[in-house]
């Protein structure tokens, strides 16, 4: 979100607003991911360029997802990955 807004606005006030919007959005999606909030602020504070998400975020995201999937399949005590939002009995 911060990468999309960075061509239009920048600065700590906008970064704080973007962090608040991201926090609310992630809460609505039931996702707890503090690095996502930090990454939404970064482009507004430091203006790294339009390809920041592709150059920096994408390789680390791919690495994290692939490693979690491999570990989830090879280590029996590893937590379930991707966990459904609703359990089988209907409770959250």
C-alpha cells in the first residue's frame, strides 16, 4: 500500500496514516503481521523507488512461503500452514 501511495505523498505523517490503515485492514482480514505494517511505512519515509515491492519484498516473501511449506511437510511438529479461518466444528 505504501508503494502505491509513495509517488503522491511522503513523510512521517502519511507513513503513520498508512500504518494505521494497514493495521485496520490486516485486523479485518484476521492477519497478524507486524512486518507488513512496517513495509507499508517504508516507501513513504525513505522513497526507495517504484520497484521496491518487486526488488525487496517479493524475494523474501517467496523464500518465507517456500521454506514454511517445506518445513511443514518434513517436520511433524511444525505448525500447520495454511490454517483455515474457520475450524471444522464451526468455531473460530
